[in-house]
């Protein structure tokens, strides 16, 4: 896969994280919201995959990887905590 394709995949999967969170909130039910947060979490892991590929192809520097790791390592627990919190709210609220 040419380098520009890897970059486009990173952008698409990273954009999908926020888009799925937003869509889940807009759906109106906690079950739908949970499902879209799970999809967002999958997009986060997909982004990690593409970043690893970019690094292995020398498209990212060690500094860039370190900065991205900080963000990803911070976001993953936040997504899991959010998912857990919306699971504890009754549907009638």
C-alpha cells in the first residue's frame, strides 16, 4: 500500500472515533450510544494499527509516535470509562 494510502487510512479511522461518539449521543437511547462507543473504540484500535504500519515504514518519527501514544493511551481508558458510565444510566432518563 503506498504511503499516501496509509495516511488516508489513519485520518479516516481517527475521524471515525469522534464521529461515532457524536452519532451515539445523538441516537437518543443508551443502548445505541453504547454501541457507537464500542464502534469508536474499534476505530481507535484501527488507528493504532495504521500508526504502527506507518512507523514500521519509517513514515513517523520516534517523537511523533511518542506524542501519539500519549493521546491514544489516554483516550482508550476514557472511552472505556464513558462506556461503563452510560451502561449505568436507566433508559427512562
